[in-house]
């Protein structure tokens, strides 16, 4: 999803697979992942691969076969395990880690599709949330809800930090960094420096960090406009 948002191009997944390159689905971090939804990422990988193939000469005739629903599911499961060098995850078998994702097919999004092809429907119909998820034998999602954390306070705290971070990035208000300074120390200035430098290579990253780690006043160095 982040590659499409940034218009970074379309990876030649089929060519990579045919060449024996291990391919999985992943993300740099939560900031690069819009929905934390693996099924949706697999769906987008499938559709993008087909669109990419269609852009080639006579590609419309071959686009649908560029990636099937089962190909995309393999990328999201076995492919990820192969990329990580793990032989204990990626599929269900005796002796493997007990990693399960269960989906309720009795929903409107699956109506008329899952009765014919449950796997195809999982990737081609509305991307569903997992009804139950088990990770290494531990129930993480139960009846569509996270079972390991109290979600309400976590979301509230997350939103508060997101607002503070956005305010910190406002070049004219360096004092907004104070709440983050007190709680996170140098981590936030480093993250800000890396992000700005990626967009503005001329940004004085090293100077920024030197000043920021001393007094957190170097936000004034950030480019304006």
C-alpha cells in the first residue's frame, strides 16, 4: 500500500518468483501500513500485479493469470516464512507453530462467492477482518476483537501521540517537542530528522541532531513551507 501511495512503481513479482527469488508481504512499520490488514495487503498485491501486467503489450490477455488468489495467499503465508528463513511457520502441519487466522464466511461480503471458492473470495471479495486469530497457540483475536489488550485506552493514547507528533513537526512551534522530549528522549528528534532528510536531502540532519539532543530547540532548522 505504501508503495502505491508514494507512486514507487510496481514490483515484478511474477518475474521474481519465476527466477526463484523468495517473496513475501511485509511492511517497514505501522506508519507505513495504513490498515494493519494482511488480507487487504494480499488483495492489493494480487490486483496490482494484474494491472502491472496489463500495461505491457497485449498484457490484458495475460493480466488475470499474472497472480491468482492462491498465489497472493502463498505470498502472505509461505512466502513470508521463506523470506524470514523460518521452517516452523507459513502453513498448517504437525509440528509447526499453531498460527491460525479464521474468517467467518457467513457475511454479506462473502455472499454468493464463498460458496463456490472460499480462498478466491477471501482475496477477491471485501477484505474481511479475522474472526479469530491464534499466534503460536495464543489467542490474539476472539470474535473479531483483540484479546490481548484493552483497545479503547490504547487507541486514545495512540491518537494523542499522533496529534503531538504532528504538532511537533510544525516548524514554527519548536516548543511542541517538550512532551515528546520528556517521554521519549532522543528517539523523536532522530525520527523527525530521518523523515525530513528523506524528503529534503539538503536538510542539515547532523546539525539538527546535535542541537536537538542538547536542547530540542533545533526544530527551527527545519525547512519552512
